[in-house]
């Protein structure tokens, strides 16, 4: 398998061995920056070294060419406001290239392996624990609406949709902990959230709001735990 060596080469080339001065020069001069071409050469060499097989020189060459095209597109089209978006587009594109090369190279790869019942079961569980579970929990606790002036002030100081994404991340982490038989991780998650979340609520002196959030949290953890148990069964 060549996926791990290529990913390691990518991480070293894009994050460890690329100084901030190179990044700044590339963003300023774009295609005219000498560091862009040094960066591409570095990726090509790293890919070749980590593959450590002269017969796979063509893979290192593909990595170098595609990395140049992706980076060039990012430098050309990104703006200060879209810099964050283009960072993710850039990284996803590089990883997809590595995935495609790994699949093409691996002689025993079969597309139907992706669609076996075990993989579909895991994928379904991950999807369910994301947005569908958020909507389910929101619907269940919608019979309580602890909205007060203080609550409104508290909400304006929070990030937009932060609670939704925190809930999704905690459910996915709990699910993974159960799959790998590390139930202590679930306890750690509950303790960590209790420390950070409920201490703020206690300071706000909102009993109804605290109970509201507590019900939502227990539902979130409960759904994740139940899903993990069902998938393992």
C-alpha cells in the first residue's frame, strides 16, 4: 500500500518543511514565486523517497505535477476573504489525488469492497449521528423554551451554530470510542463538557436553561451510545 507513505510525504512537504516565508512569498508573487517551484520539487522528492522504489518514479512525478496545478489554482483564485475556503479545497484536492493514485496502483482493489454491508452500516451510523440526530434532539426538547432576556444575552455571545457542531462532534467521538472499545473515552467526554459548559450556565444563574441543555446533552450522548451498541451487535 502506497497511501500512507504518500500522505506522510504530503504532511511533511506542506506543513513541516514549508516555512511561513515561503507561503507569504507565494501568496504575494503567485506563479512568479521561486518558492512555489522549490515547494513542488520538494514534494516530488519526498514522494520518491518515501516510496523507495525506482519503478514508481511515475507516481512521484504525478504527485509533483498535480501538486503544482492545485497550488497554482489556489494562488490564482484565492482572495483574502476566501483564503480559509481555498485552504480546505487545496488540501482535499491533494488527498483525493493520493487516494486516486493508491486505488489505481493497488492490484487487488475492487469498488464493491466499499459497498459491503459492514462499511454501509458504519457510513449510515455516521450520517445519522450528524445532522439527523441534531434535528431529532432539537425536536424532542422543543417543548421547552427557556428563553429569557438573560438567555438572549448569553446566546449573542456564542458562536453561530456552535452548539449544533459541538453536538455532532461529541456524538461522532463517542461512537468511535465505543467502536474501539474505549468506554473510558465516553466518560472523559461527558466530564470535559460538564466542566466547560455547565460552569458557564451556573454563572448565568439560569436553572431552566441549565436543565434544558442538560437534557439535550444526555439525549445526544444517549443516542451516540445506543447507535454504537447497535452497530457492534
